[in-house]
C-alpha cells in the first residue's frame, strides 16, 4: 500500500485577492481536486490543508457579533474550519473522483512546556487600530493578536486515520495544523495556539509511514536568494543539502523554512521523497520533471 500525504497551500482554497465566498472557495477546490486525481493512479492519499483565511474570517465575525453571540475559543474555531473546508473537499472529491472520502476533525497533542508558550509569535484574527491585548504585534495593516506555535507531539486520531487509509478511503485530516490539545488532569483539553501546517503534515506522514510528502504551494520551486536578481531554483537536492541551506538562512520563517524543516524530518524518519511545487506542476513533479525534489 503506497501512501502519499498532500498538504494544500492556502491558494488551493482561497486566492489572496478573493473575499472568501462559498462559490470562490468551491471553485478553487474543484480545480485543485482535478489535479489531485493524478495521485490516485499510484497512491492512497491523505490530504491536509491550511485554514488561515477561514479562521481569520471566523474570528472577525465573532469580534463583530460578540455583544449578541458568545465567541468561541481558538481551538473550537479550528474545529469549525476543519469541518467547513473538509466539507468543501469531500463534496468535490466525491463528485469528481467517485471515491469514498472522510474528514477527520483532528486533535494534535502538544507539550504544555513547549518554549513557544513563553514567546507567542503566530499572528491570527482581525487587525486593530491600537494595542488592546498583551500579546499583540504591529503590522502594516494594524495590531494583531499573536499566539504560541508549538511543535506537534502526537496525532490523537491516528489509529482511526490508519484504518480508513487501509480501506482505501481518501482522508482529510490535520486541517489548519490540527487542533492543539494538552493533557490536564489526565484529560485532553484545547489550548490557544496554532500548529504549523507543514510540521503537522510531516507528523501525519511519518506516523502513516507514507512514501511521499507533497507540499503544494504558490511557487514552482524552492529558491535560493528568493526574490533577488540571483535567485536560483533548487530542483533535486538531498536532506543534507537542504539542512546546509537552512543553516545559511536561505529560507524565511513562516514561509519556506517550516516546509524545508518538515521535509528533512520526514526523510530522517523513514520517508522516501518530498515534493515541493505548485499545483499545476504536480503531474510533472511526480515524474521528477518539475518542482523541488528532496530525498535522503
């Protein structure tokens, strides 16, 4: 049984210039699913996805209506958007590929002693004209709340996901990096944090013993000196070379850096190949003719 975990970037669901209507998101997902069908020729697939714009919109809705409707905490908002995007993907996958599909609302255990909780860095939600909370940062559009971004330790629903994959069900899991939970008094409880989608995808791929990890983004290759006149595409590299470039600071935090770190970790833990590319280059990348290919 060959398994591939496919992480969908935000542009696979919502373009940067779009408002995020139901019609826009479903149209984008239909185009994405058309490409994903290529993978079914060789693999059983598990899909992960981002939820940044969707959870941001949900938090903004809550902010505007909090005088009438009690707002939900971030972990609940994560669960709500997992269901929302999962529904979009399920509908499109079922209609186009005629395969059984299931969305697993996924909890991911994090360490409550993770150093990320001492220094929140992940901006979320709406912009404010002034600083009204302790943990906020100033961006061009205004002030934003920041939350911790801990590393994933364990996928709570992993056995259920494994069983579905064995039955040849397309699984959508770990949406938005999963719902961060910690153990308190021997029970799971949600915590206000955001797990990076790439690290969560790597954890999922490793626990499933997937052969390939495919990170779909909005650029065709990983580049050295990205955005500069001397930028250079990386086509085929080893995990050792990727680590060397990481140490030299070629990849930005919150952009390509987590993708490269997740790729290296996946390969070290038994994965065979990582593909990083844009959606429309996927078919060529599977033949090693496009995208950045990373192997051990």
